[in-house]
């Protein structure tokens, strides 16, 4: 019998501010539809989701878990998944998206493997944590949500400390799991080494052949597989990553446009302007002016780019 073809997965990129790479989405609008999405998706950061009401299913490429109110699910970056509520229900969630490597980059954490080793975020371990079993962990997540919603004095420092403790607790929980529960997706995420390399070396010059080699693939097969998963060619994704980093710098610093272009890996201001306009529809200078004068609601929507799969079924 022919092997069933794997479903196409969708990449969703979330813009996390470089100076504080943490984003909270919460409130009555963030309900999960009972209609199962047509495909799995994955994103470029770690996801912590807490279910406030109702129940449903989170599905990965080779297994699924049932969730209910009070459950927390942690999904590392690049792990394909989708979530849907039980029939006739719409579960209410809060989500914390963050990048541990960026958030803790200036911390002295060499003795903390969960924080200091990048491969910890490439291992693809997913966690389902029940409030009744891990009340301390549950309180940590609620603490992050409370700080991000109220924004009291020094809230960023508090959130950073809480998220560091959460990462440490995840490492402890992992050690209690039997080996079979540590096995994870072997979906087409064979390209993960290339994605991680691009994220950390986007400002440098490297060839597509080098990326293919990191994934132990021929260059031709790598190009084909990368495009089928990401919806971009490898080169287009590299350019998109550079422009994403440039947007962060334009939004959060006073660096000149020329300085920004150099920091993200462009060797000429003309090629930077051309690429930036192609991707965003604006010149770097006009984009900076627009984002600085935009409302907070508009800025929030710049961070979460894809709302499909929430209160409405995902569209093809």
C-alpha cells in the first residue's frame, strides 16, 4: 500500500520586539474554533498556551492530546501543530509567545542547560501540564499574564524572571517523563537546522548549499523541500528574515537607515531599500514614520500576522 502523503504545513511568523521578545494575546477574542484546520502550522518562537474554558484537541503530525480548562500546553518553535475545540464549543485561551534565546541572551546562565544550550529549543519536546498536577507552574504562567496585562513598574524584569523559572521547570518536568513521551515530530522539519542557522546568521553571507549540508540533503532536494514547507525559496526567506530584523531595529532604535541595512546584512543601501519596499510596500524611512504614529492596536496586529484558525475555520 502506498504511503500516505504528509500534509502541507504552514509557517506563521510572529514579529517579536528585539528589546523584549515577549508577546501576550488574551481576551474574549481569542477563542478556538471547533472546526479542524486544513493543515498544521508552526511558528518561529516558543508558545505557552493556557486554556481558560471548554475543551478540545491539539494535534501534532504523529499524535494528538486532549485538553480541558486549566491545561497549559507548551510548543517549541518549528513544531507543526493545530488546535480545535470540541464539537459545539469555543475554548478560550491566552497565549504567550517568546524567544528564550533572545530574552536571556545577556544572562549568566551557563550552568542552566535549559537556557544556555540552543539545541534545547530545537529538541521539539512538547508539554501538556495540568493545573491539578503542577499548581506552581500554573501560577507562574498566570503571573506572566498578569504582569503583561497590567504593566506595573518593572514588569519586564518580572516577566523575564518568571519565564526563566518556567524554562527551568520545563527542564525538570522533562526529566520525569518516560522515554516514549519524549519522542516528537519527525515531520518535514528536517529543515530545522537551516531555519535555526538563518535566524542566528542572517546578517552573514552563506550559500544555499551550506544550508542544505546542515540538513544532510542535496541542494536540489533542499530547495524543493524548503519551498514546500515554508512557501518561500531559501533565498526569499533569508531576505524576509533580514527585513523582519530591520523592521525591529527601525521600530525600537534611532539607528540610521544605512546603519540598519548594514546590521542586517545588506552591502548596499540601494539593495536594502529595494528589498524592503518589495516586502513591506514602503521605504524604510516611511515605514518607520508609519509605525511610530500608529495606534497600539495597529502595532499589535503587526506582531500577530495570521488570525486564521481562531474564531473562524482556517481558509485554504
